[in-house]
């Protein structure tokens, strides 16, 4: 299913996107050395409920997971990259943490992810990997607009990731979003320009470049959800929800205030 939102729905999408971004930034600030992943999940739950929103994750039960997910946020540490199921783990200095959050409010969902390093240690390889996903995300957004095609976005993302030297996995990528979290079209993180669905104003897309340092192969954790790098290498993941407009693309998952 591919949805095209009307102006009223787009207004609600902006509210939801800002909420997602603000929650992520609050969680980033609170995720320090000694923080437990289960605490992050509880904080996310509280903020979602207090905002009158609904979690897109807690009851989520897709074919690729051992559902229902049962938690309010995905927390992926170091070699984990996608669908990270929160568990009893205490963050250490230098850990690379990805927080991925999707909520629905007013009948419209928004989805975003950020990767960052916990504490004062900043391993250069991890910093570079996070930067590559952020630059790829920006390139994908710049390639989006009315009349462009999904392949244009995929090509822009993949060009940045490949130039940075990272293998690219195409099993999981970006996706359409609207009244539900995961919709068509699928947006692979590499592809050929000029191919695929033509973008129209009112379309919402979640773009999410993610990489693993030295492999494109994923393995599924024993929890049935968390996807990890097959080699145990570190990973990074950046995601925004955007709306296609008459003039280009608008990022919906920006926080109300800038944060470092």
C-alpha cells in the first residue's frame, strides 16, 4: 500500500515527526555511561504515553521478528544495527548506540533513528561510520522531490556509502510510512537512478541508511529480533521521515531545538 496524505494529514505528520525527534534527543542526552537499555525503554514509554501518542513497536509482529516486539524503542549497541530489542545491558564508555523510534499520533506515524557514541571515548572509525550514514541520509533527502523516482534516492544514498568504503546490505532499507509504520515502496540503500515509483506530493518516506564496518551479512540474535553484523564489527544507522512537497522534500523528524 502506498498512501498520499492530504494537507490535514500532513499537518499531523509534522506534529508526530517533531515528537519522535524530541523524544530521541531527550533519550540521547540521558543515555550516559551506566545507563541501562531497559531504562531507555521505560523513559521512551513514559514520554510516548504522556504525549498522547501510540507506540508503533510494542505490539508489532512482522514475519521477520519473533513478535510481538514488546518494547517501545529499538536499542542497538556496537555490532547490533537493526531491530535492537532492549535488554539488561549497561552502557559503557565508547559504546556506539543506535536509538530507533516510531510512534503514531493523530492517525499518522513517523520514524527516525540516530547513532551516537556514549561517554568521552570517540573511536575514529565509529565517528566516521556515523558520519557516513548521516551524509548518505542527507544525499537521499536531496534526491527526493516530485517527479523523482525511488531509484534516485537509493542511488544517492548508495553512492555516499560506497565512496566511504562500506558494504551495503539491501535486505532492509527505507520505506513508505503514513497511517501505518511500514508501507510500500521499499527504498534500498543502493540502486539505479531513474527506476522505481515516481514520487508525488503528499507521499511520506522513511529513509534509513545503515552500514556495518566490514560486512554486508546480517545474523539474527537469539532474542529473535536484534540484527547484528555477521563479523561482530560495529554498525551505524541514521533515519528521517520526510514528506514529498511541491518544491522538494521536507524533513519531519527534526527536534524543536538543536542539540549537539
